[in-house]
């Protein structure tokens, strides 16, 4: 089974690369995107925790905090915690590689950069993309999904629209209203007995006057 998964993931990556639009290469890469104050605070908390439990001494903490507040891009921030936490626990995830689930479940979430085009494969498994705390590389993101007896589950924040395109037919998957210029995730599917699910936040109750 492990060899089958390895082969499947390699094929999925090659398939996603072949489908990727050349125009997406003109956009800034995830590590080149500008960092926000909130991103700096995430990194600062990890550094302070590392100092508190002895992984960083005071001099190392001060040195990294200096670099932190000089940083302008997400890439400059990410290197500051690379040796402090496992990959899956990093406060920033700049991995834009395809996400594939073969006979299992795979998830990508937290504070991560969603590339302008992302390859997703689910074969007898489920791939979950949590976009609630994500950074979109482009206001229109294209997900090229290959689903074979598998499912793609997308968790979205308020104000993000998701549409599915299959066989030249477009279906809106989000139910809540969005602004005309709202960011859009376009899921292009090639599937056999596969499904796409979208989970939205609860609707806000209107206040009575």
C-alpha cells in the first residue's frame, strides 16, 4: 500500500503540473508575499515560547526578534521558526505543492498560502482544504481536482465564493451571498464518482430593531 500511495502522489504532482496555467508563474511566489503584523505576532509567540522552555537563549531570542521586525516577506518570517517546530506545526506554511489523498485523509490548513493554481487528488480518500485562516495568492484561485471515489472538502470564511466547473457547466457551491468583487475559488473537476463539499460559517442572525 505505501508504494501505491507514493506512485499515486507522484502521478498527481505530474498531472497538476501539466494542467497548470503559464500565467500563474507571473504572480509573486508564496515566500515573496508581504507579511502582516498579525503574521509577525504569530512568529513572535513561537520565539517567546522557545525561549521560555530553553530552546533559545536570550541572545538568540533577541537576534531573531530583531530579524522578525525587520522582515518584509513571509519567506523571511518562516525561516525564523524552521528549526523550532515540526513542519505540520509551523505558524506559516508556504508549501504550494499538490495535495493528494490515496486511501486515506489529507488536510491542509492553518495559516497557509493558497497558490493561484493548486492540484488536488482524492482517490478512495478525502482531501480537506481549510481556507479560514489562509492567504490567497490571487483573488481568483483555481483548484484542479481529480476525484476517483474520493471527496474534496473545503472550509471557507465569510465573503469567499466557491464555484465548481465540470464539463463546461458552472455551479455555485457556496450558499451565502458575497460581494460582486469577492475572491473566488474555482474548482475544476475531473472525477469518477467523486464529490466536492463546502463548509461555510454559520449565518449571522440579523438584529431586530
